[in-house]
C-alpha cells in the first residue's frame, strides 16, 4: 500500500508513531511512567510486547544513544523520512518528553 501511496502522491498522517509512548521510554501497562498509559483501556488492548516490538525499541534506543538524542527524535525521524508521510501526530504531553 505504501509504494502505491508514494507513486500516486497520496499523503499519510501516521497514527501513534511513538507507539503510544513505548518508543519514548515512558512504558506501557502497570509500570508506565504516565497515568494515561496505566489507565487507558484502549491502550491495554494493544499488544506492544512482541519480539519484533522489543527489537524495534532496542534498535531505536541504540541509535538514539549513539547520536546523543532521545528515542523520540529517532522514531519521528524514521516516520518523517518516508516520502508519503506529510505530517505526524506526536502526542507528547510535556516539552521535556520531546527535547534533545
């Protein structure tokens, strides 16, 4: 679908590029650092605990550490590098969650 979007010039605004805070390091579920992640029933219905999710999180953290930036910067940079993405929602609740 994404190659078709790019070829036809059809834009995309991705939903939750930070995986509801998981790629930002705020965690999900009972050990989450933010109230919404601990109490949001819809968030609990999503499965961000797969091996692929863990590998993605580890890779994002590795790249961020090597570049000296927060994981949020790497996650959003990856999303925004796609030619069919024209904007992104980030949902950061506090400036320090985003700034490098």
